[in-house]
């Protein structure tokens, strides 16, 4: 039953596509286009059931609406899933067919990369549609810009806790030394923070520690490490019932998606007196970068806009304090106000 699920989440449109020749089975969910065309990546996964794929795409597309609105972008929320095993499915013909599927939505949905899809796939999609970003013609790897936004978000959080936005002398633990974590650690070190790093990939830790003045903590001990700021930049769900009582920090603010195992964990952090920067607000630098590709502009402008994440977060923190609520609730309210106040760019069901 698709309609009840769509109506539950206020989704505008869900489109199913099949192409028997290539094995393509895709679902595109457009959550909300009040602020502009929907933008969100294409995830390729071997879902257990079709219902799981629908649930995922509805959840992810809705999250994109909030992420774009909270980043003050003139974009709505959408997402797509391609059902199947990436190892068996990946083919140029499949992504060409998928490109035609995206194209027939007439620009209401703009696609990009996500789990198990990459720049080379988007290059193939771009043969069939203009409604794609994250191609090799685009602005390049967004990760350093994501990290730059996270850095400014951390500054806003520490200011709300310690009264100064300087990170000099603060102890920051960076979990995950991937594309975002490495850039963030370097930016923190450049501003004289004292940085501790952690990664399950020992080689990544060793090579980073060889070139930088950092301490290292075992991945399992990362939650017990006393610090001022814990910056999760690896995987989702790391703030949960088991880890919250262990945290020895004043701030949780990092680049990872879905940091909280469940929404209620924002309140649990607040009860422990830990400032939490909502992930979709602080890690919006990646979306800001791909949005620039669509809206026009270069990397420099994307860096500047990512810097503004700090001020936006300050506003949300202030709002949360005024309302005696979590910053997550304040961020949702901020995004909903933007959508409610906007005049629709296109109707939910477009005219031709
Ligand atoms: P990445 O794959 O380059 O790096 C992830 C790193 O985390 C890897 O080094 C991996 O070994 C490490 N890791 C995995 N599990 C771990 C664990 N349990 N403990 C410690 N380390 C662990 O990914 P990335 O692009 O740096 O992204 C990191 C996070 O930020 C992801 O959650 C991603 O969804 C999110 N994010 C990234 C961007 C971006 O621009 N790249 C934008 C928004 C959000």
C-alpha cells in the first residue's frame, strides 16, 4: 500500500521504473518541492523486500527536504533507490535507462551519488538527462567542504558551551579518518586544537599519525575518551543507549550521517548536558556543493556557504534554549518555518 505511506510522510510523488532489458528496478520519491526541485542521491541496494526499499526511499527523501531547508537552499527533498545487488547490476545500459527515468520527471527530481553509486555512474546518467549533479564535470569531491562546514559548526557549539568559539587548546576526538574526518582533523590542528583520532582501519590511522601531531584512541574506547568535543565522522548510529552513558564530552558534532540511533537520543544527550549539533545541519556542506553545480557557482562560493553553517547553528541553538528543547527540534522547526513561509515554486502536481 503506497498511498498511506506517502500520506503519512506528506510525500508528493513516488514513481516506479522497470527496464527488463537491463534489470533496472528503481523507485524515485519526491517528498516536497515547495522550495524548489527535489535533490538527493541514488542508492543502490539489495533490499530484502520491495517494501523495505519503499520505506527507505520515503525516509531518505523526507530527510533531504529538511536538510535543504535547514541549509537555506532553494531546493526540495527527493531520493531514489535502485533495487538489486550492485555487483550483479552495475552496467552502463542500466544507468542509461535510469537516466531516462530521471529525465521523464522533467526536472522535479535531480539525482546524484549515494551508497553504491559513484561519479562514473552519474556520467552515464548525464548522457540521458540534464537533471543530475555529482558528475566528473562537476565541482569535485565535496568532502573538504563538508569538513569545513563541520568545523564552523563545532565553533558554534563550543561557543554556546564555553563562551568562546575558539578551538585552540580544546580536546577534540575525531572518529573516522576518511575523506571528511581527515580534512576536519587538519582544520582543527591548524587552529591549535588538540586532536585525538580513531579508525577501524589501522593503516589509515598510522599514516595520518605519522604526518600529524595527534593522539590515537582504539575504536572501541573512543566513547570513553575524555574530551571537549566528540566528532563522529565514520558511520551512523554511534550515539545510542549503550554509548550515551559512556560519553565524556561537552559537545557531539561531526560529519557522519544518522549519528543518533533514534531521534529520542537527542533528548538523552540534552539530559546529560551534552550539546548536540544535528547531523543534517552540520554536514550540509556536501549538499551545498552539489547544489552549487545545479544552481551555478564554484567551489569558493560553496566554501563560503559552508562557513555559514556556523551562524545557522547558532540561531538554532538560541532557539532551542529559548524553547527549552533540543537543537534537533529547533532545526526541524527552522526548516518547517522556511517551507511554510515560502511560496511554492511549482505546484505539487505540476502543470504542463
Ligand atoms: P569515508 O568512507 O571516506 O570514511 C569513513 C571512515 O570511517 C573510513 O576511514 C572507515 O575506516 C572509518 N570507519 C568505519 N567504521 C568505523 C568505526 N566503527 N570506528 C571508526 N572508524 C570507522 O567516508 P566520508 O566521505 O569521510 O564520510 C564520513 C561520514 O560523513 C559518513 O557518515 C557520510 O555519510 C557522512 N557525510 C559525508 C559527506 C561527504 O562530503 N563526504 C557529506 C555529508 C555526510
